[in-house]
C-alpha cells in the first residue's frame, strides 16, 4: 500500500511540474509577443517588427513606425499605390504649404496658404504668387512690378516695361499696353475680348482678332 501511495504521489508531482513549465512557456511567449494569447496566432509577429500581425499594417514587411501617408490602412513600405507626397523631406506630406521647400514648421506669416519658405511676398497675402517681371518678388509687394524703373503709382503700363512712358493718344495708358494707342480710350473697352479695342473693332460683339474683312466694307 505504501509503495502504491508513493507511486501516485510521484505521478501527481510530475503532473504539476509539467503544468507549471507549460504555463511558464505560454506566459513568456505571449508576453514577448506583446499581447495576451487569446486565440490561435493572436500574438504572432511574422515580420518581427514588434507589432503583432493582427495590428500590423504590413504584417509581412517590418515597419515598426507603421507609417501610412495616404491613410489607406496599408503601410507605406508594402503599399503598391503609395506615392511619396513629401517631396521636400520635411515630414509634411499632403497639404504641405511649400511642397518643394523644406519647412517643417509650415510658417505662413501673411496667412495666404503659401508658406514663408516659398512665398514671394512673405508679409503681403498673394495666394496666386503673381510675378509679372519674373524677378521672384511678388507683384503685390513690389513697388515696380514690371522693372522699368517707374514706380507702379506713376507707371502708365504696370506690367509692361516702358521706361519712356510714351502715350501717343494721351489717354493715360502707355502705348505698349494700350489696345488702341492712336485713339484715346482710357477705359480700354474690348467687349468681345479679342484684344482689339471696341473703338477700332470691325466686329465689336464677335471676337475676331484678325479683323478679316474680305469685302472691305468695314464690317468683319
């Protein structure tokens, strides 16, 4: 009887020892994989990036940062249709107010939607960045936008260089930008938008920049 009791006791001890070892292995394994083991493969991390497969946006490709620039749920490193929109490498992708000039702070002093780093008029709002004389200084903050040496306030052709300020018909519009330089027309009316002033247009209501008039009757 004594021998039987000893044998049973030995089996019980071995059972509890094995159970304890299995419990330890499972506990350590799940802990190392970053979450509790709640089901088959629950703690699996195939690419070994520290993010378990069930939460990894690229389960087969290591990407610990889980970057997903286009926010489609697929990580950049394994996203076939991902296009890097951070051209200037400043950490700002879509919506960068200076996409080709690095400016991580996105500073925009005049709040015109164009970042200071690439704004041709930093302190004067000019969303269109118009620069008639192409000198990299925006028209709205340049005193002489056409660069002819005549300040805008006195220039009779703001965006066409004419340092001599010639105005043959005396209508206040310089000859180089006057749509009828030989006839006074300060309003520069051109109803059909064909570039020919109404006072000289043979078809003032119908665009005909060539002013063709086959029968020479004065009507285009």
